[in-house]
């Protein structure tokens, strides 16, 4: 059985246990077809699916293109429902029912996650084929057009926050911002953006101040973002005018822009919802007499049993490292030696030495490599360095806004790294599959995100750099 690594994201067992449950229970009903994922592996941030089953889901959408729009609308609806529930569901003494209600909606995340993966690939392939038919160009030549057409149809909350942060930096001295109404308003509006699913890590005042202090020229940076958005819009409008008679291509572009928006919006909706309902996990922690930060390390069934019988298992080992094996709706969690054994089975051969991927945001950059594998390491990155990572998530933004370029192992044109890098105007290459294995901290590279989608390791003295 062949597996495909689809995502890298460090999370706790409760969050990842929703993926197989949501997929197993909800996919057949959502699709109207008996499509399920029989087995999943979560290994230290890496999530693997059976390749044949993912191909089957992609084949379903390829054969039934009318389902694409239906699913995109449904994913948007689920995001709205989740946010509204979490925002309106106030503290309740019935923790059991509150948890069940929350998890029913959260489990949609599991089903929607795999649907999005399949949709992204089907929509990308269709758009590429439509472009090739229209322009008769080779795939590499089409990458630049694909990157342009993959722009978000609306500004993400991430870029809105960044622009507001730059305006604060222009208007106020950092010392005067401390404790001010302006900083409180900014935190009230945006602090949830630094959370990641069930991990409660909202922005704090000092983090906002630190980001402002580290902006060398906020006026230039704001102008760059605004000019970049204007240029992208002008280029897109010019391109759309050229192909306005091609209805099939226009529909393919609309699908691509919609999924780009939903890819970011859906994650932001999950983070916003979990931020607002964090009280539930605090109350569960109090009821079970455990630290609320430990609650997400339990599986859903374990929390239900704990609330019903006040019996809890020891999750200390899980806080260090864990593996989840999900098979036909049942979940097994491993730690320690058992977890290491399973991880070793997934070790792959030495990858190709060529680092090449999809151009997600156009540009050329050169700089020192800094490998960041989790948000806890983002302080390693210095301004202007090349951010190399398995993939980015919203809590990576503090690093992304300092990066001279971004390169990822995983992700496509609708991934978080792709969308945010385009909004920030930072050169970005995604989906290399091997960059974190080939490069190491301190390497000096040239990032060609303009023509080839390649990363070249070079000697510093070629550029007169000491």
C-alpha cells in the first residue's frame, strides 16, 4: 500500500483525531458516494493518506465537475457555521453537550480537509490544461500565469492585520503604544490570528510591539504591499480581457480563485472559532483537574469518558511525541519506542539533489537559509533570510513577514505559503518535496521564482558577500 504525505502541521491528538473521524463518517454523505479513507498516519507533524484513495477522490471530481461548485459552497457554509457557533456558544454548565456540539462541527474539518486537497489538484490540472489549450505553451511557461491566476479574490485577515500593523508603526512610537487604546483595539481585532486550531496562542501586546520594532521602514513596506496588490490586480484584469471570450477558461479561473480564498479563509475560520470557544477547554481542564493546555492531548472518546466518569488517562508521553494510526474509523495512538518504530517505516530514500517546485509568488532572491520546522523556531529567522520549511500555517506569519524568500516541501498554488507570499510580495516556491532535506541552516542560495522555480546553492563570494 503506497502512502502520500499531504501536509505537515504540528498539532495535538484531539485535532488530528478529527481528520479520520470526519472523513470516515461525513465524506459519503457529503459526496453522495461511498468514498472513504481506510487508513491514515500522523507522524510527528506529517500526515499520510493512501495514495490510491486520494486518487479515487480526485477522479470523482474529475468525472463529476458539477460537484466542484457544490463542494466549494458547502465548505464555505461549514466555515461560517463553525465561526457562528463558537462565537455565540457562551459558557455552559453542561460541558459534555457543549463538547459534543463543538466536535460535530469540528469534524466537518476532517471531511473538508481531504475534499479541499482533491479539489485543489483537480482545479489546478483543469486550469493548466485550459491554459495550454488556449496558449499552446509548455508547462514551465504556464507557471507564471498560474501564479497570477491563483491570487486570492479577497484580502486575507492576515494581510489586513499586517497593513494595520504598519499603519500603527507609522503613526506611533513603540513606547507610546504600550498599554494604549490603539494596541488594545488591534489585539481585540486580530489576536486570534496567531492561534492554530486547538492551540491557544493569541498575540500578546509585547509580540505586537516586537514586530513593530523590527520593521526597518514601515512606510516602504506598506507601499510595497499596496503596490503589489495594485499591480497584481492590473495584471489579472489585463489577462482576463485577453481571454474574455473563452468561457471554459474563465470558469476554470473562477474555480481557482474561489479555492484560493477558501483555503485561507477556512483555516482562519477554524482558528477564529477555536479562539472564541477556548473557555470550553479551560472549563474541561478545571472539571478534570488537569491543565487546560493538556486537554487537546486527549482523543475525543477519552474526553467524553472523562466528562462522564471523571476518569482520565496519563497523556504526559504524548506531549513529547506521538503517532496516530487511524483505520476504518478507529484510532490508535502510540508514543515512545512504538512511535519511533512506525516513523522509521516511513523513512524515504535520499531525495534528488535538485530543489525545484511550483512558482507561487514571482521574484528573484538570494540569501542565507534558515530552516524552520515549527512555529516555536521562528525567532531563528533574521530579516532578509530565506525561510525554508515543510509548510507554513498562520502562526508562521511573524517569520514570513521578515523573509527574503519562502520555500516549502509541501503545498500547491492555493497553500497558505503561496497565498500569503503573494499578498506580501515575497518570492515563493512551494511543493519541492525535498528542500528541508537538501538545504541546511547557513547555506547561501539563489531563489529563482521568476522563470524556473528552482533553488540553487552557491558560494557567497560569487556575490561579494562575506
